[in-house]
């Protein structure tokens, strides 16, 4: 059976090229989980994956003639990519290059996924160049920031002079609640009210600047509710997550996006938000921003997990969590699949309702029939490493859907 799974697969004719903007690209294994998640998604989208590893420092402007060749090569790699991914990391080195890549993706409508620090860099870039906040940055890199300049801050449960660097990370599986159905990730996750992803970070987007960012078109569509010890308050019921602060939600004018609080699920249906996004109605953003200020008063420990660009863009998404950790050959990570699908021109059709053929339907039953765990791993991961997991019958179904 494992051999049959491999032999039934084939290399795909079309390719998708992703520029991975990182600090540690000299060692490809440094991004092993990201590499695998990209490949899982590329297989699902029936594309050969080409990863362009770009050193983020080389994207930073320079007048040094010795650095110009690296600068030019780095930007050439970015400009020929179909999509851009900025993964997580720590420290200021190379951060300005990541921010420059975020700006290029936003302005040129290149599909973009920012993970952890990548999401933070996208928010910083947006604050600087769209909201015109001078010196906007993260307090991780500049301790002298004040007011709205503090786009990214350390987590509330770890603030204080007595808190060192040790034990100050938010780690492990946490629940994220979608605040709106008008989110591309809400659709890619299968219209789930709540998702669970793994975390590994100590900084996050400052909730106090969110109304400004939202007013200008960067929406925050998912949040993590935490208590003061950093633990998610979740009950056993599917989709249920109790807020830190119990309160009724303010009445919103009928002409604005309405928000309905369902206390047993903490799911907020922001109706008409999709229309506001696509038609760029600034008055709607004004009212939504005012609502968000009230929301912050009700839940001071709000942690923002997912950002999405409002203005017309094929895919501009940032996530604070690390979706690569739960990606599987049989079940690709939705944020990664969204990036690959957008980069290969397939996302719009997918969101319109046709079903992307899933290897889960064929390979998972095959796995269940294999008693040897080693064979299971070899059957799935070896296939993915070769970039040829899709079976013939799924390929035929996929091509029929696209009228290829």
C-alpha cells in the first residue's frame, strides 16, 4: 500500500514560486516546519513548489557598494515570486527588510502571509506608510517609543520590570475566535467559529492602535481571550470560549456593521463587513473603529490574532500563531493553502464554492489500513517531499472542476 500511494502520484507541470523572507535562510532546516507546510499546501493546489530563500537584511536600503549586489539579487528574487511569506523570528536584525517586503506585497497586490513577527511587521509597515505614524515600530526593537508609535508591545501578562526574558512566552495550543464571517481565513478554516493553533511569541499588536489601523483598512478578524495568567478560558462545548469580562455589547446604529454577541460561543457576526471591505466605505470603518474602542473597554485583555487587508488584494493575511506546526500532508494548514492558492490564481474560485480535491479522502483510509506506523509516515511524508501526493482520480476531478 505505501508503494502504491507513491507510484500513483506524479509531479505537477505548473509551478508556484514563494519568496520566503527570513533571517536564517543560510540554514534551510531553520524553517523546516514552514517548508513542509508550504509543500503540503502546494500539493493540495496541484503545483510544483519553488521556494526562493531571501535574506531579509539584503532587502534593506544601502549605499554600500559592497552590499549592492546582494541587495539587487534579493529584490530580483522577491519581484519574480508569485507570493511572499514572512515567517517568525526574534530580534531587530533584518526586520527592516521584512517590513520592506510587506510593503512591496501590499502595494503590488502580491499574495502575502505573515506569521508571528511577520504579522507584526505587516502591522508596523501599515502604520508607517498608510496611517503615517512616524517611527512606528515594536517595543522589542525600540524601547523609546511612545503613544501610537508602539504598534507592537509585549504581552500584558508579562509586563513589568520584574519580568525578565525567561518564561515570558505564550506557548502551546490556544483558541482563536473569529470576530467576523467576512474573513478569508474564516472561510478557509471551514466556517468554524473557533480554531486552535500553536503559539510561540512574547510580543503582539497593541490593541490601542487597532482602531487607527482598522479605520485605514487593516482589519483584525480574530482574537484570543486570556485571563491574567495567560490561560484560555474555554469550556468543553465545541466553539465555546468565555470572555474574560462578561458584559453586554453596545447597541450599534442600524446602518453600521452590527455585532451580535452569543455568550455561549463568543462569536461575533459582523454583518455587512464584507460589503464594507469590498466597497471601501470609510464611514463604515469609522463606526466599526468606534465599536472597537468600546470593545477594548469591555475586554481589556483582548489579544489580536489575525489581520487581513481590507482593500482589494488577492490575499494579505497575518497570523500571530504558528499554523505550520499543525500542518499535515493529508490536511494542509489553511493559511498556507490560502497563500499558495492565491499565488497560483486559484483562491477566488475556491472561495466561490468549488471543492479543492483533498488527498485526505484517499490517503487517510489507506493510512488506516496500514498497521505499521513507520510505513504510514513513509507513505505520507515521502510523497510530500517528492511533491507528488495527488492521486490520479483526484487530479481528474480537479481538472474537470476547472474545465482544464
